[in-house]
C-alpha cells in the first residue's frame, strides 16, 4: 500500500480554516517530470482528489449521524453556490455563517446565543501551518487492485469528558471548506465544478438512503468519482 495524498484541514479559530492537500513524492515519482503538467495527468489528479473529498464527506456524514449539524451540512451540500469570480488574496467568505447556524436557530439554543456562537462568516484562508484544531487524513492505494484506503484523525479537540465536544460544529464546516477549496482551485474548468457538485450530491443521497457503512465508504466514494468524471483517465494506466 502506498500513499497518494496527505490532507489536513486546519482551523486557526472557530470561523477560519485552511486546506493543505499534498501529493506524495512516491505518488509523483513514476511520472516523468516533463509529463507532470500533462492535461491527462491533471485529470488523474482531479479524479483522486475528488475521490478523497467523497471519502471525507461520507465519513463525516456518517459520524455526524442524527446531530443537527449533519442535517445542516446536507442542506449546504445540496444548495451551496460559489462565485468563481472571487479572487483568493488572503481569505474568501465561504458562508455568511457556520454550517450549523440554521440548525441552531430551530433547536433549543435561543436566537441570540446561536448568533453569538455560529453567526460569524466562515472563511477559507491560505494554509499557514498547523491550526489549533485539525482534521487530518490520507488517501492510499492497496494492491493488488489499487483499492482506495482513507485514513482519518482529529487533533486538538480536548481530552476526557471534553473529547469531541465541538467536533460537530467543526466537522460540518470542514466539509464545506474542502468543497469550496476544490471548486476554487478548479474554477476555470466548468466541467470540474459540475463534477464535484454531482459527487457531493451522490454522497448526500447515499447517506440519506442509509447506504453508507463503516466498511464501504471508500468503495462508494470512488464509484461516485468514477461515475461522474467528465475526463479520460486511462492515461495513468499506460
């Protein structure tokens, strides 16, 4: 088994997050330097990065379960729109509030308290090292059939009785940040924007129809990535 991509989603405060997605030297080494910019290699990268996004999304949807943050995340994945005209200087406003904000307004949290806790804009910023709270992961391929393997960890969410207390809030935000990061990184390609949206909707559909288990997430994720891809990705298997 060898690792293709390492991922970290770092929160510098509760409203500000960054994505760091790095391809490993091991993954890139079989590709001659002159071919790394080849459009078909770019398509391969998009395929695996989208598969990683689907793995991440399915894992978080399943982990959130019946928490209100999960329902709010589903609605954002269905309806979220991003202005590809916005340039990325220091930060981009991804949402005018946290993902969980709408759910908090309809729960037992009073309106003023919900606005105070979740009403700030959600920002995507450039990566600047490890955040106070982090979601890390990796995508690997396992021989002999190169099945995708997604490993995932959380860091900075407390110990003992405090462990995981704020994870739902950050979990939902992290999925939308990852989504926005991929759209922005490929904003000049309208086919990709539609591709990643289709994969996100497939993840939502699978979760809502209770098709997601602890053992089938990678298989489902890459079936969605493969079914929707608008590119030729056979070049990698030359």
